[in-house]
C-alpha cells in the first residue's frame, strides 16, 4: 500500500487544475509515474492492489487497471500474475535523491551554448510589456485603431483569395504589400525604393539581426549611437560584433570619430530621423558625410526609421537612404509603432545585390510573414486608410505630448527637466534632483508607473540620469493620474536636505 505522503501526492496531482483536461486514468498514471521518476517508489517496490487503490482514491477499479496497464506498456512497472504490480528494475535510472543533487548541480552551471548563443542569452533579449501602463515608451494607442474597417478588409481578402491565403507565402513578402511599402516610403520619406527591393519581415529587430549576421563577421567593428536603442546594441553584441559607441549631440551622431577612424569599421547604425532616445534629428551635412564615408570604405549604413510617421513640428527630414546614390544604406521600417504591435510586420529596403542573400537568410529564421496580415495591410494602405490613420494619430499624439509636458512642469518640476521632442512616442526627462535614477525607476514601478531609465542606454556612462516617459498610448486623464503617482513616489524617496 502507498504511504500516506505518496497517496496525498497522487490526490494532489488529480486535483491540480492544469491536469483537469486529462482522462482520470491518465492523471493517475502520470501521478504514479512521477513518483517513480522522483525515486519516491524504488525499483522492485510493490504498488497497491488495484481494488485497494481504487477505494483510497474513490474511483472505479477499471480506472486503476487502465492506469496500471499504461505504466506497464511504458516499462515503468512489471505485472506478475498472482503477485501484483511492482516498479520495474531500471539500472540506468538515477535514484531520486541522487537525481535531485545532479539536477541542482546542473541548474547552477551555465548551459552548454555556443559563444553566439551565450552572448544572445546573456543579453537578456528584448522584452516588451504585454499590458502597457504609463509611461511605457514606444507603445502606440491601439484603442483608436479602426478595427471594424480592418475586419471588413480581412473578410474581403478571404473572399477573394480563399484557401490560397492559408498556404506558404513568398519569403520576400507579398507583392501587393511590397509595392504599397515602396510607394509609401518614396512619397513620405523621400526614399528610392521599388517593390523588388523590399523584404517584408516580422519586425525591425529581425531586420537588425539579419544585418548583423549577414553583413558582418564576429569581431568586425560597427559604430553605434551613444545613447542607442537597446535592441540594436543587443542584436550586434549577440552577433559577436565590436560595438564602438559614438556620442550624440544636438545635431545627431558626431561624425568626426567615424571619419577619422583608422581601423575602418564595417558599418554604422543610426536612428537619424528621430534619434532614440534623445529625439534629435541628424543634420544634413552629417548625413552626407556618412554617405561619402560608407561609399569610400565600402561600409554599410543601417538606418532604423522606427517612428518617423509621428513628427509634430514641420515636415520630417528625408531619409538617408533616399540621399545615398551609392546604395550603401539599408533602410529599416516597421508598422509596430504606426499601427499596432500585434501585427508583427516590419520591412527593409535593400540595395539590389542584398535582396537575394537576405531573403534566403530569412527563410532559415521563420520562412515568411503571415500571408493574411500582409494582404490585409496592403489593402489598408492602397485604400488610403493607413495615411488617414497616421494623420489622425499624429494629431492625438501631439495633444498628449502637450498634456504630458504641462503635467510634468506642474507636478514634477522639483525632480526633472523635460526635453520636449519634435516627434515620436516618448519624452525624455533629465533628473535634476538628488534621487538616483535606479531608485526613481523602482519607486515608480512600486506605484504602477513604468519608466525606462536613460543611463543603461549609454555605453560610455557619460549621459545624464533620467528616464523616458511614453505618452502615445495613454489618455490625458490616465497621464494625469500617473504623473501624480510619480510625483508622490519621487517625493517619498527624495533624500532629506
């Protein structure tokens, strides 16, 4: 017969909500199997008679017989006519107490990863907040998205394509969407794009990972902005590249260290239209200097144009790719910020020689982007709905930026100085008090307010302490509540004078 602890373990397994979908005999079989694997019932030990165990568990004898039959079929128990059921002899099986020690030892050791795998794991990845709360940065307002229109277009696509939309798609991307993207970036961003130069991906992060692995070898040097977008730096670090930080001032990345570099880096990564996180725009003379540098050194410019749709003062500057006659610029865009994150569609405009290599590489990652989403997005863009949505959201976001800046000046003037951006979805704030940045971020989180600290975005550690405050996804009322919470939180941790 089972000991009391063993019987209670089986009962607990039966009652666990996660196992509720299993047939009763399967739950009993799994519970006993786990006792054997854990070493709680040793080799050669007898199991309770089916009738006795059925009575203890309040089930039928047939249920127990079914569980025992499965355990026997899997080799966990032996059944002897007239004697009963016994745990099978498993000479290679590590007894439970020794197994637990081995497992504990393995948990404390680093996994057996490649150098690149270890670098990827140690980077921590890029984690997004599933349910964003103020002031999570980079999050668009999904509540204002025209969902009924999207659903109608989706029905149209299904009606016209039928089951064809359920098959594998072109790894380069659906041709209607590639054509719509090329038309859009040419008109709105001054790019030089054609449909055959567009590669549709799942995200800008995937695009940067492709660039890092396809254009550069481990140990190659790449210039990155300082401060820089954490996702780009992690992608380059994981690929084994040597990231060389270059300071950003009010005119964008400083080009002198790049032009004077004697070791000739292979690439530079930029957010020129709206630098992340400072919000500055790269000056035209610096753009032209970098274009000449790339052509002279056969280097690459990786241009991440992540949220250029939302520009609140004048017209946005044309993208670097459109100014580059030498085809050394790779232009990365995404619909995550302009539409909604769940769409999972980004894209890259490639120089012609890179289209086939990048497309082949993409097939090794995930094959292709979901066909239905691509076809619906293409129709959304072709019908003028994308442009209308962006214009509407630009007005809403501009208003929310005004609201947030006013609230910060009113309630947080003792703690921070806001740096009002000309575009984007977040506002940088520099700490002007004696509260350490990490303390401020932690205090905010305790009251339900999310902040992204500025210091970790600086590779050289020379930046001013502060944080980003996302405003696009939150109503004026939500912004006010959150600012008041933050003010109280910062007051509670302020050092006494």
